[in-house]
């Protein structure tokens, strides 16, 4: 892994340190994660879709049907 250095304003460094403590991870790991998320985000003219904003939550709830749209039981009365 390569090393880089960067300059951060005091307030941003404080936020980085606080978040890394809260997550129990290193500042480097947190910066890598944030860079990956930022660079992987689709460029849609600065407008993120609803899915883009909640992508990390998709599929995170347990005990729900796998796909409501394909099960006729859940579609009864839809559109009436």
C-alpha cells in the first residue's frame, strides 16, 4: 500500500478523529472508506437517486419477504 500526505483544516481533522474513535477504526481506514464511496458514487450531475442515498440500507432488514413486487399475495388490491 502506498502512503500519501495531505493537509486538513483543524475542524475537519477533529471530525475525522472523532468519527474514527466512534467507529473503533484508524483515521487512514476511514479516509480510504470515504474516498472509495465518493469515487464510486455515480456522477449524475450532482443529483443522487433515492437508491444512491440509501444504498447501504438495501436488504438490511431481517424477516421481510424477499421481493414484494413478485409475490402475488402482496400485490392483491394494488392499483385499485
